[in-house]
C-alpha cells in the first residue's frame, strides 16, 4: 500500500520560511517523479513544483519561482519543499504527489497559513 505523508505545515508570518516534507512508503521512490500542489479555500488545486525521478530536474509554477525550492532525498524516500519569502496568497493546503505518467498517488495534505 502506497502512502505519502506530508509534514511541516503551520502558521507563519509573511516574509518567513517553512519547509514541507513528504515521506513515501510502499513504492520504489527513486523511480517516481514527485510534485507539490496546493489548494486554497474555494479554489481549484494548482501545481506548485515538480522534480524528476532520474535527473532531478525541476519545474516551478511562475508564482513561486525564485521563492520555493523542491528537492528529494532518495535514501530517505522524502521530497521537500523549501518555501521562502512567504506571502498571504501562499495560504493553502499543500499536497505531495508521486507519478510516472500522471500523478498516481497523493498525500492527505498539510495546511500552510501565512499571516500578513
């Protein structure tokens, strides 16, 4: 059974930082691309960042480019999202996902709230 468990969310003031973690089990982690998505209240889920399985290449949404960094540690089966210079509009539930062709597995999410 595949599980993705996010952690690291919380309440933070604008301008500060948070690091989210997502630990996977039940799959060969190094073979999966990993992604972060978020969903704000009343809005659709949106893409935040992804990292490839092999080369570790990364892609970011324009709204987080230069502020967020995605990384992975295949030895720990964990993907991270370092979030700097947080803004109130970053407030959302953040989800990690794993996939090869499409996002097959999803975590339950961790809440990030940025106060102004």
